[in-house]
C-alpha cells in the first residue's frame, strides 16, 4: 500500500484545503457515532495527478472538539469507473 505521510502544519493545511497541490475530489460520510462523524475524503495531488484518500474525523455536535493528529496519512487510490442501473417510475404523459 502506497502512502504519503505528513507531520504538523503541512498535514493540517491539506485537511483544511489550504494546500494548492491537493484538490478535494469527493467527500462521503462513511460512519457516524453519537460523538464522531467519519468522512472518506478523496484528493488529487496536482503535481503528480495521483489520487489519495484519508478518513476525516469530526465532532458530531457543535461542542465536540477532537484532538489534531500528529501524523497525517494519505493512502494512494486509483479511479475505477462503475456503471449503475437505476429504476424509476415512468412519468404520466398527457395525450391530446
């Protein structure tokens, strides 16, 4: 598994979206507990074109304050296109 590891301020800048080399592609909530919400974030590193993910942990209430991690790890991921079929009701069409 290929990883990038950042410490201190550089990792925080990526998390906050303040590092110009990393662009957020998507964010998807993957789990939620009473006090903590977990979101999977996909980033693209602009200088290499590589994609990475990390699990963002945020407080589920306005009073929840989580400690900042000392180390920040990005795991390399690869895009995979998936075709999805959905089924919908046909809308009624008025005939003249």
